[in-house]
């Protein structure tokens, strides 16, 4: 009888110790880098993040939400979640003018950057980490490389430069 009682106590001790060691693990073994998926450009998705745009001494920060459904893009830009946001709709073959990111009319008056635009299709590919060559002198950097967002490979931080214009984008969330 004592033998069964001792075996039962050892089994309980083994289970508790195993659960304790598993809960103390710092890196879950269920998620491995080989399980990360690459994003298909043609799929529908939502991408959320923050941006910081700089032209000379004028700086604008805020958040963005991009919803892509087939060939249409809805871009929402806001300063903070307490203020009204700007809602812009595009098709993949259109361009986004950089001055749309600024609420300040001084940008067009002082710096005359109204002609600086990025093709929507190219910008989406850059946000998804698909290396894309931009025309008109735009240079793209991925300072932190690709990271895992909801089991998808995405760049955490993206920097776009062009003759005094700097656009820094930080991806926060991705949903399909």
C-alpha cells in the first residue's frame, strides 16, 4: 500500500515540476522561424502602425491604418486617436503625395514638395518588406530587418529618404 502512495506522490511531484519548468521558459518552442509566413501582395489585409515625416524643420507624427481589399486601398491617417483622422482612398496604380501626410499648409508654401509622390503599389510592397526600387531619388532602409508579426515576416521599421524629406514608418499590427 505504501508503494502505491509513494508512486502517486512521485507522479504528482513530477507533473508539478514539469509544469513549473515549462512555464519558466522564455522562448516558446511552438513558434519557430521556419513557421513564419511571407505575405502575398495580392491578398487582402490590414496594416497598422506609426509614422514620422520630416521636411526641413517641419515634423509631423501620427498613426496610420491601411486596408487593402483587392485593388483598392483605404489609408487613414491621424495625429492621435483623440483627434479626427484623414481618410484617403486609392487604387494600386495611383500615387500618394507626401504633402497629404502634413496638416500644415506651410509645407507647400515653404518647401514646394507637392510634386513628391510615391506609387501606392510600391509603398505597399515596401511596407511588407518586399524590396522595391523607387524612382525619383527615393532611398529605402530597413534598419531592423524583418520581424514576426502574427506569424508573418514584416519589417519593424522602414525609413524612406528623398532630398530633405524623411519618412519613418513603424509597423505595429498586421491582419489578414
